[in-house]
C-alpha cells in the first residue's frame, strides 16, 4: 500500500534533492564570502505565545508536561541565539557587527500560499548590532547577488516603511486604521485606501500624499516624486535614508523603488526589500530592518528555497557517476581524486555494460582497465594516467 506523506509535506526524489543541496551550497558559499558565519538553532523550541506565528506553530507536549513547538520562524530563533550567546554588548553598546547565516526547515500548521505548505525550507542571513545606510545596502547587495548566483536575473524592489509611517502619524491615524491603510497601500489598492481615509477630513495636501503613495514606484525618479508629494521634514528623513542607501551602488539598474512597501508596518522599522526575477510573479526573498522588534539593531532576509527552485528554468540532478567499478582498489584512487565511482554489485560484465549504458555512465572499470561505455569519453587521458600512476 502506498501512503502519501502528511498533508502539506512531500517527498523529494533524487533529482530534486540534488538541486536543493546544490542551491543551498551555492547560497551558503556566497554568504561565507561576505563574512557570514553559519549557525544552527534547535528544531524543538519552548512554545512562546509572543512568537510572531504562535497561532500557526505545531505544538507538542514534552515528557515533563512542558509545552513545546516545532521551529516556525528563523528570525525569532536567531534572536534567541544572539541573546543567549552574546549577552555582553561591549562598551560601545553594539553587538557587532554579527554576520550570521542559516538554512533549514520550518514547520507551520498552514502557510497561506497556493501550495498550502506545512514544511518548507529557508536560507537566509542576519546582520546584527549595526545600523545605517552601509549596513542596509550590504543586505540589498547580497539579496541581488543571491538571485544571480543561482542563474537568475535579479530585480530588487526597495522601500522604507518609515515614509508611510510618518504620513500616518501626520494624519493621526489610529493603530487599527494604520494597519488597514498599510495593507491597502502595499496592495496598491487606492480605492480601498480612499474609502478608509474619507471620514477623516484630512487636509488636502495630506490626503493627496496618502492617496499618491501607491504610485511612488519605479526607478530613482520615484524618490524625487516622493519628496514633491510629501515635503514635510518627517517624510524627508525617510527619503534621505533611501537616497543614502542607493548611493552605495555603482549600478542601480537592477533596483526599483517602492515607497508604498508597507507590509508588517509594526515590525519593520527601516528599509525593506523584495527580490524578483523576470517572468516569475512572486518574490524569491524578502527582508529588511527590524530594529527593536526582536533585537536592538538587526536586519536580514530569508529565501524560500522551494519557491526559488520553482523559478529556475529546469531542475536538474547530479550527473551520473563517472564509472561503475569491479576494481575496488583503483575505484578508491579515483574517489580520492574527486571522481564519483559506483561499486558494481555483480561480477556479470555484460549486465554491468547494459547497466552503465542505460544510466549513461561513461566508463566501466575492470581489472583489465577502463572501458568506455558512451560516445563521450570525459577525462579519459587523465583517468588512465591516474590509474597507471605509481602509488606514493
């Protein structure tokens, strides 16, 4: 009887698993090259009702009756790791910078996307203990390079929720109304936004500024338009910071501004961003600055691995092994040199030839030597020289 995995989970066959491993390795190597160190956090956590997705966490009871949960969010878990391991901020009041990266699975009872996944993989990083334009720009640089590293053309949309937040404060919106208006702005739903603002009887220039925020999107000219639309000192400060971040880029051709990026307004405190690629409508990664939400100074981003793989033009597995071998000693020699070699599980040479041909394995390694099995003969001379070389 074939049993499907639990709802919201899935099996990954060898080709997909190889693509997952390869993509994670590529991203981790990129982050290491920028100085980000790998850390791990437990899969099993104490249940915390203040967790951002506590209502969607898988809960279980430990042997002592303690309420536990499966890891449901990496940023929250890494904030605990930082507080636990770096409790002495030093004389300057800063922790770092700490450059941390992670990869692994998360579990939620429901993830509200098309696939309704319950188990998914994230790769990401956090820059902790520093703030400022250079720190924010570093994350945007890495977001752009992460998309490029896997072979896609990046497009990064950058916003600053502080711009919208300052407008809300100038308009005197209640927290409840701020949340609803921010959602409408982020979705660029000007009709709903107008309905929400209508009863407030705002000053015409402020009303015009709020209704115009969803249109503040595009190249660097959007920043000049934002300054004209909202010329107040409070909003100008948010524009100044974005301008300072953009000044950190020699080439801004892959960057777009979205002053209406207002998601999670109560959480993000500074620059936020989302990275896309062409002909794929969903963001491949997202993040931003969240000073004070979980740590005094912190920013980061997360990549949804499954979504990233679905954006790739073709998911390919590992190439077949270079050889299948009946000679254990010389097979070990090839493996030490970095080649993949299968051990033959039968001494029937004809059967092995048929097996190698069916799997497109280039060589059969016999005691008599290396026998090509395909039209291509990769590394043939190097392999022969290696196999015939005297052992040191």
